C-alpha cells in the first residue's frame, strides 16, 4: 500500500500539484493567466469526453457497465442524503445542503487523474465510467435544492412573512430553473458533447484525435494540476473562510468512508478492479466547478467560502495525494 | 457639441454565476445596456481567483437615470436579503451621450 502511495507521489503530474501548492503557500507571485486556467479545464473535459466516447464505441455498454452506472447513480443519491442528515443536525442547514450537494457530486479532475494512475499501472477500466461520471453530477444538486427549499419553507413558517408574494425577486427558484442551470452549465455540456462526438467518431476518430487527447494529455494534466495546487495553496494561505470543526472532519473523513462503501458495492455487483477504483474515486470526490456554480445561484444562503474551500482546499488534495493510491491498494488486496 | 447629461454609474460586483440573474433583473427595469469585466479578488466568501469557472467574479457597469437607479437598488437589496453575494455602489457621472437627448426620454 505504501509503495503504491509513494509511486503515485513521484508521478510528474502529482509532483506538479505539490509544487503548485508549495508555491501558493509561499505566496509567490507565480500567476497562470485566468484565460489559460479556464482553457485547461475545458481541454481536460473535452479530452475526457472524447476518450470515454471512443471507449464506449469500441467496447459498447456491457451488463457490467450498466451495473456500474446504476451503482454510480445510487452513490450519487446516497452520499448527499446521509451527508445532509449528518450535517444538518450540527451546522447551518443551508450550508449542510450545499456541502451535501458538493460531496454527492464529483470532481472530473480527480477522475481524470485516477484514469491516468490506472493507465500507468496497466489496469483496465470501461469507457462507460465516463458516462457514470456525467450521470453522477446532477442528482446531488437536485436533492440539495429540494432540501434547501424544505429548510426555507420550514423557516418561513416560523417567521413572520415579510416577502411580498407578488414580488418576483423573492420568488423561490423552481426545480426546473435549477435543473436548467445545472444541465446547461458550460463544462457539463462540453463533456457530454465530447462524449457523444467520441462515440460517433469511433476508433478512426480516436486515432485522428490522439495527438490532442493522448500525446499531450499528461503534460496538460500536469499543467492543470500545477494550477490547482496554486489555488489550493492560496486558499489555505488566505484562510478567509471559517470552517467548522465538523466540516473539517467531514472533508477528510467522508472521502475514505464513501470510497469504502463504493468499493463494497462494486465488489458485490462484480465490477472489475479498475471500474471499482473509479467508482470509489467518484463517490469520494467533491465538486468544485459545477456544484459551487449552481449552489451560488440555487442555495444563496449557504456560504460559498465553506463548501468551495472544503472541496478544493481539503478533499481534492487528499484524494490526489492519498485517496487514489489508498483506494487502489484496498481494491487490489480485496480483488486478488 | 452634444449636451452633457448628468447620470448615475451603478457598479455591481458579483460571482460570474450570478451575472445572468442580475442582468435579467436589470432587464425587468428596462435596462438592456451594460458592460461586463472579469474580475478576481477575495472577501467574506473566500478567494475568487478567477482561475476556475466557479471562482470568478464579474463587474457590471450600468449607466442610468436617478429614477431608475432607485428601483434597481431596491432589487439588489432584495437579492442580498436572500443571501446572494452582490455588491452594489454608484457614483454621479457626466456623460457625452451617443444619442442626442430626447424630450421626455427615460434614461
């Protein structure tokens, strides 16, 4: 297990993440232009979608893939449900709903880094796991919005109504509006579109696009992880968001717990080890792109500094540095 | 030369995700013209580095009449009351209008 973790730590992409975090913590003046940073996100999503689509075209959707997708959706419902139940008894219910959504959803970059980790180790995984990833993005957001709406209604019943019912600024957001916001998120649309294009283009398209999706992929991932490290380092050094003790513990304890549940589920339904590790990573990761974007809009009462900092500043580095090799080592020992 | 007009310049700082919502609210007050600039910074909501789509801020500049400004400020106050992270401030400006002023024009 330690050997696996050490091997992961000397992966160049992971080392660039560590370098970025160190530079951020030192408050160095290194800057990656925001436009390039955003481009790298889009590049990774596009490459991920194309590769996943091509893999789906060549491998199809076997019974194992359908089971993996069902398991992924089940985890996307289970994680926010228990997270909200646990947190809302301890902290502000709106913060609880937003954190539940963040942790019920996924981190595409953690998923990509895991795919790269598995590829280096020669472990196979299905293209359908990219479909599973896409499908895991939204249920948690919807559940959290429903929960936040319930909290709002409960609070409104306890307070004297001051809102004018005819005032459209005060009308609560409908599920349709939130769903539209989540599904039309640019990153999400690019990923789904790339998946479809990768599927339609098939193997020929994969070969044509490989200079873009394969040859330069690792370097681009390393560059992106450098940027993410910088962000994490600066989030920590700025230290502006006050994270409650319960949330701090949740940010570090829920990933291995979620991963353990996902691995048990994967074992029960007979997934191959690569798919099991990916399911574990999807279940243990937290969204810092799509969910924070939607939560700011749909759960404005929640503090973005809390759920964004937890996902990006705590859970993301934990999974990149410790989680991925840990989940892989556990899966290896159970599956063999 | 055109006649200089006295107007208000409203500046709104908000997360990029809320831009559409704020613009929709402005449209309801008959305001269709604005300028948007990407921004980064930090505040009580934490660091807005501008490096990710989810942690970028925008600054909206809107020129309008005093009368319309009061209505927009009420709207922004209501958004803030619901918890939306919006900062709004305004200043007096003198502007050389693109169109010559019409008698009875609204803004």
